[in-house]
C-alpha cells in the first residue's frame, strides 16, 4: 500500500469517527431534551466535519502529489478543490 | 419543517440502515433508496430529502473507502481524474437546480437508468480482466487480488472521454436528486470502460464523497440541510454500510449485476411515476 492511500484511509476514518460520535451524542441529547443548546452545537459540528472530510482527503492528495512532483495530478486535484470552493461560493449567493 | 421526535428519528435511522446496506452491496451509495422513502413515505420536501441523502452519501463514501484503502480495489489515480468531472458536474447541478423543471429531469433519469439496466443484463457474463498478472495495466488501469478466482487480475481503462462525460452527468444528477451518482458511473465504467465491477464500485464509492460534498454544501448554505434530521440518517447508513460490505463480499458478481439491473428498472419506473404526478 502506498503512503497516499494510507493517509487517505486515516483521514476518512478520523472524519467518520468524529462526525458519527458527535451525531450520536448530539442526537441523544436533543431527543432527551438534555442541554438543547449544546446538542445543537454538537450536531452542527458533526455536520461540518462530515462535509469537510472528503475535502480534506483532496487536500492531502494535493500535498502528496506535490511531494511526488506529479504535476499532472497536482493540477487535477487542485481543480477538484477549486470546484468545491465554487460550491461554497454558490452556497451563499 | 418536521420537528424531530424519537419515533421519526427511529424511522429515519431504520430507513438509513436499509438504504446503507443495499447501497454498499451495490456500490450505489444508498441515496437512490433514501430519497424516494423520505419524500414519498415521510412527506419531506424534495430539497430537504436530497440534502439529507447527500450527507449520508458522504458518510458512506468516507466509511467504506477508509475500510477499503490499501486493498487495491480503489483506483486512486482514475478516481482523481474523474473527480474533476464529478465535482464540476455537482457544482453546476447545484446551481442549475433552481432553473430546470424537475419533471423533465426525472424523466431523463428514468430513461438513463432503464438504458443502463439493459446494458448491464446484456453484459452479465462478461469479465473485464486480463488473466496474465504480468500484463501492463497502462497509466490509469489497475490490478487487484480477486478472491473469487483466487488470483491477481489486471485491467486497462478504455474510453476515458466517455468515463469523464458519465462522471460529469453523475455529478450533476447527484446534486439535483441527492444521490451519489454511482448508479450512472459504475455501469458505464464496467460495461464500456473495461473496469471489473468491484473496482468500478470501489472507485466510485470514493468519488461520491467529494461529489456529494459539492452539492451538500450548497444545500447547507441555503438552510436545506438540517443536522438534526441528517444525524439519524447518517448513523443509520453507517450501521447499514457496515453490514452491507459483508453482504457484498459474500455475493457473486453475477448476482450483483442482476440485482443492480432490476434495481435500476424499479428506480426508472418510480421516476416516471413521480414525473407524471
């Protein structure tokens, strides 16, 4: 297994574990009515981490391709990031 | 907007579990089952259902790909190339969602799914592999250990432009309908671009995370993606995808293809019915 694949695996794993844990705790708190405000914050954080995980995977790919000096794939992965940036802009238009 | 009570949370969780299990077994994501359920059975607005579904697509993609990283099924390089097309497609889909008539899109989707279902059945016994383990997979091809035949299989990627077009369309449909888009990419990669089904499904499963993020971010910004409703769906899908990957490992490729074809036909009919209302 190459290094990029390993790094991507751990990025995706951490993001999944973090967002799912926040969702689970936040959901139980929201349903039991225990500290509603905090529950809302936890759920929101879970969602943001969920959305950020694939984007982070692309960022680590860019870094790895720069290290390998594989410029074709640096351009390709940067283009993917650019499109994601476009979505963020479109989200608040 | 639906207030969340424990019963509704449990229903969404259960629907997510089933959708996740089926989705992973077929490499489709699960949104294809979740969106119709949320809109038709629970009466959610389509935008809200699509947004919730996209968040489960991201969760499935991340969880499944984290587990698969390293077993060579995911074609990372091809994935990165095709993601350029899927994310461009999902960005455009998210923006144009407001301007295109939904019924027209549903019909188009129905036609595409039906066509792919037939293509899948027509090629059910065909295997896109080169038996010689020393064969050159080319720049974008790959090789992996296949349990069924007990050997290393190699494949080349053919018709890259077609794969790019399919990926763009998949990204577009992903944003508009709240699905992963694997339903379009996987059959095309398998039937016309020379990829074995498992490699195509694994590579697509990685791509749909980034693709769905492009769409989900737009819904989130517009307030259509509510964490309180997304949480039970995501947790359900996580549970389902965990059991679904075991299902996939123990089912033969032929059955997976047949199941996918039947499923595509059902989705096509549902889409036509919905567009006629």
